[in-house]
């Protein structure tokens, strides 16, 4: 395997997809989200890319593990008990598979994500 197999994480390298959370998941607003799906391995268990979202709030339910590196903005992750984790540019963290709660964008947020799905 050569260095040509190394994938750069660069949103200019791929086409973006814009979408909104399903109506039944929306808590506040109807924020546009944009995804640059940069790499997925052949098994589709591992992937990475860039995601951004406008202000708003929606329900989340993670079936996969997700590492996040926040590039811009301010969001709040809220668990089922109402506990909050504020995240801002420069923060790194992992959301475990099985987490359920809400993602609230206070200031437009952009992140690099890495997902591992145990399937």
C-alpha cells in the first residue's frame, strides 16, 4: 500500500449533501445540515467526513461510536436526564454507541467526524 491510499479530509474534495432532520426529531427550528462524506471503508463500518449545522435542536440516537473534533461554533449535547455538555471550537470527544438525547446548535457548528459502527 502506498501513500496514495491516504485520504485527505477536505470538504473541497467531495460533493456536499444538505438536509434537515426528520420532522419527528425536530425540537426547535428546522436547521439546515450539510455533510461532506469523505471516506467510508468497504465494509461501511468506518467513515469520516465534515458536518456543519445551522442554529436549532433535534433528537439524536447513536447506533455507532463517533469521534468529533469541533472546528467552529457552539453546540450543546443534552442527555435523557437533561444534563448538558457544551462544545466549542477546539473540543474533541467521543459519543458512545447507544447515546440518546438532543443536539442543540447555539452558534453554527462545524466538525470533523469519525464513525465506527460495530454492526
